[in-house]
C-alpha cells in the first residue's frame, strides 16, 4: 500500500514529461502573495510610526518657532521659560533634566557596574539565579510607583538628613536618586552581558600571570568590555532623560533655572506632562511648545540610543 | 636593614588579597542595594495602605438606637432613616435606589452609615507606627480629637475595588480606573499582537537582510524601542486625538461624539508604544525555531506560509506569548502617554465601550499621589497594591502558560 503511494506519481510522470514539468514549475500563489504583503505592511507600521513622530513633532514645532516672540536662538539660550509672558528660553527645563539625569547616573553607574562585576565574576551560578530575577522585578515596577516612592519616602529621608529648611518638598535630588534605582537593573544587565562576552582565555591568562580575582576583573575584564559598558551607560542616560512620572511627581512643577539639587525644578518631560494634564486647547503657545520640547527630547534620546548601539555593535565585532 | 625579598612579596600579596576582599564586599553590596531598594519600596507602600485612623462621627451611632446598628432588622433601620433624614433627602434616595422597604438590611446599614453617622477620617497613621507606637498615637488622638474613636483600617478592601471615584478618600475606589485599564489593554492587545507578530514573521522569515528596506525597518524598530513613552503620548495626541478625532470619538460611526480623548485613542497609542518591544521579543522566539523544522516542512512540499503557520508559529508560540505579556505589563503601568492622550481622573462612570472617556489605574495613582491630603496618599498606596497584584498575576500566567505549552511542544 505504502509502496504504491510513492511509486504512482513517478509512474505517471514517466508517461508524459511536459505536463509534469509544468506542474512542478513555481506557480503564482495569490494567497501567499497577499499574506506576504500584509506581513510587510505590519513591518512597515514601525516606519509609519517614526514618520508620524518626525512629521507631527516637526510640523507643530515649526508653528511654534513661527510665533512672533520665539526665535531659535532665544529658545536654545534663554534662561526663562514663561510662555504666558512670552519668555521661551528652554534652558531651565534642560538644566533640570540634566540635574536629575546626572544624579541618577551617579547612583546607577557605580552600583550597576559593581553589581554586574559581582554577578559575572564572583557570584556562584546559584546566587546568580536568585539575584538576577529580583533585579529584573525592579525593572518591571511601573514608573508612577517610583514617583510615589520618591515623594513619600525618599524626600522625607532627604529632609530628615539635610534639614527641612534646606530641602524643598519637591526637589531634583529625590527624583534623581529614585530614577537611579529605576535605571540600575538596565545598566547592570547590559554591563553583565558585556562582561560575560569577554572570552574565558583572557581571564585565564591573567590568573596565569598571578593576578588576583579583583585585578583580573578590574584590569583585564572591565577594560575588555569597556565599550559594552559605556553603551549600557549611555542607554541609561537616554532612559533618564526621557523618564516622566518620577520627575512629574517628585521634582516639582514650575521651571526654575537652578543647579541646587534640593530646589524644585521642572524637567522637559515634567513640563510636557503638566501642560497636557488638563484639556490643552489646540494651536495655543502651550500646545505648540509641547511639540518643540518633545522634538528636543526625541532628538536627544535618539542620538544617545544610536550612539549606544554603535558602541555595543563594535564591541560584539571584536569578540565574535 | 634591607627588606627580605620574600617577606616583601608576602606582604605585597597579603595586601593585594586584602584589597581583593574589600572590593568583593563592595561589589556584593552594590548587588544587594537593588534588592534592598525593592524591599523598601514594597514595605513603604504596604506601610501606607494599612494603619490606624482617627474616625469622627457626625452622629454617635449609639444615640440612634438602643442596640448596636448591626443587630437591627431591616424595618428598624428604615425607621432610623425616616426619623433622622430630611424628607427631601429621603425622597431623593428612594428615587435613586428604590423604596427603603425593598432594600436589604446590608444596604440600609450602608445608607445609615453614609447619610447619618457620616464617619470621617480625621487623621491616618502608617502601619509601622500603628504597630509599634500605639500608645503614643492613642494619647495624641485623645488630646486632639476627644470625641473620636481610633480604629485599624485597611485602605485596600473589596469596597475599594468596587467603588468608583469619589472626592472623599474614604469612599473612593478604583473600579472605574480598573475597567478603564482593562479596556485600554484589550484594545492594545487586539492591535499590537497581530501587527507585532506579523512584523516579526516578515522580518525573520521573508525579509532578506541584504535588502535595504528590510535593514531600515529593523534598525528603525530597534530605535523606536528606545523612544521615551511621553513622545508616543505626543504622537497619540496629534494623530489619534486630533487628526483622527472623528474616528476615535466615534462620531464617524454614529456613536459617542465629543472629542477624541477616548479609550480607543489610548489603546492605539499604547499599541504603538509596545509594538517595538513586542516585535523584538517575537523575533527572538521565531529565531529560536530550529531550521530543520522548516526544511522538513518544505521537503514535504509545504508552501512558505504553510510552513510558518503550521510549524514555525506553533513552535515559537510560548516564547511569543511570554514576550507579549511582558510588553503588555509595561503598557499597564505606563502613565505618561495616557496623560497626553487625555485621561481624566474625575470620571466616575464605568466605560461602556471604546468611545468612552476614561481614567486608568496609573492615572488614578498619579492623581492621588499629587493631592495634598494625607488620606489620598493612603488610597494611592492601596491602588498601587492593586496595580502590583494585577501585574504579578499577569506575569504568573505568562510563566504558567509558557511552562505548559513548552512541555507540549518538546
């Protein structure tokens, strides 16, 4: 029975070759082509998203810069942001963003790198298997919860330590510190990937020369993984710049050109969230300014992301 | 007096080893900090979601009847209501909820509490001070609020989940927000899942990496994954709320009207936000499918789509599912895009469809956190617990499903 099934088509083919060849030729399949087309469209949605972002941000920003009181130079160098009285200098918002980002990186770089070194160079497989998932849970906590944590726990701690007179209820230090905790898992897991990718032979060579574990880790493995670590760090900065809820809740509302971490100041993202919180009317200076600041934010994070991916790619090339 | 070469070496080695163990301790400390932070975060939320409260009643319940209110029958409770409420208020209640005689004793007891006794929380304490400093709190409450009683209150109760938004923290609940979140997530999944998996299939199975357009698509997806969520919110505001407002408000379909700040806009914005993550996760799952499976299928004469539909996708499904749930749990916790798209925390009507105005759990948490009254911090903490429980159960489902499905395929 089985034998027959296999031989029959061949037997038929021997009878006449031409129809068989025609049958075996690749036929146009409309269904397959349609499916392929649909799948291509799915992929293209991402391109449309990017175009949509660039187009909308660009269009509304253009309207913003066409307003009589706004100049590009004034926007980029002005130190006062008060749209209601026609002062459109973005620096107070930028300085607050830089403050929170700087503080966040001050927390997440040493801790993230230290944790990555511990997990990849010191920890036993079992310790690693328990510690890593917990750090991943930290990465999954919604940012609004971090915001709550900053305002209700971190700020009172700061005020207790440095004095209520010096520390404002809303301040960039609290937001930045909590943001650092939020970014910690990202920096840690990306750095750890980079450290793990360093070939074993390098470590063994160092041990063979009599280096201790610390010397091997710090003088051999970390330098070898440096571009991957820097990539992790830059991605962390990009995440901090774009983070919204922590700063919207804990850093304060109202632009303030200051570099005092205990003062309230509003970041770019915080401003966007506050202005759009109510029903913002279309085509007003407020509405358009959201897009101008959004464009700045998008440009900055995009540049950081691309830089980070370039570095990470170069690092992979070296060892693969 | 020259130092012996060997002793010098031994000292040096000891120093290097000592430095090594100091740094090992530091690295370990850095790892532990993350765990400590997580623990502190959870404890501080729980600390505020439970605790002692000072409650003051407008009318002392013992003056209403000769027995505790809980022991009264339905008829007696109705009698209490008739005696103590103004006739106009009584008529309003009967118009809204039906005649008093038709209601259950539990409902009547609720009415007596809300309308006559009117307990208000004068001050709330955190869980830990409630547990360890009860004496101090009792003394303080007795001085500041002489007529009030001190009771232990869990802010996270079944009523908190069933009630809708209210201006007083004691009566507020997350019902509307929970429904809003579920509606948004449903739309997000409906849109993002097919498109995301489709894009992943295209990039992994059809696209050749030498083609320029495909390379651009891939790079573009990687970059989109790093765009801040608030930028997606701006995009949603400009495209879905404003430009497509006729469709997202339901006007074009003869429903709703008003403006585009609806559940549909929020769901679509969230779908765009999680799409890159979903695609990247699904791509990884598809890439893990062994090539021998595809070749065996082709060898039997299956077409490319048949191979994908019957072999590649079922094999990759557990991975795709896990990736999707991870992406969706990110969407549930996202707040910033919803603010931009126009979530309003003042809504107390359950959403009845994609064209309804909405609020969502994270929005409610944000709003309550930024209120100055302490009691709102308490219910914000309770709402955070609801959100965290939702996320945890979603993730457990993901893990369970993955284990179950992957056992079947192997």
